[in-house]
């Protein structure tokens, strides 16, 4: 998430793994060293993966 003036936010990308998000944030820091970015976790469960049932 990129933090903008006046308490506004912009979702830059979404990831399933924290390591992927941290790696992407390192790249953003190199490309945009003045901009402020943060990793935020969405715990609402809106994008849950479908359950996979194993065949018995």
C-alpha cells in the first residue's frame, strides 16, 4: 500500500505470501525512495481459496 497525502491510500499490489510482498517492497523502495509504502494484511477473508477435498 502506498501512503498518499491527506490520509489517502493506494493498493499497489496483492500477494499471498509475506516474503513476496517484502521483496516487492524492497524494489519499490529502490525505485521510489521518497515515497512511503507499507505491507498490510487483509483478514476479512473476502478472497478465500476454494476448499479442496481429497478423494478417499
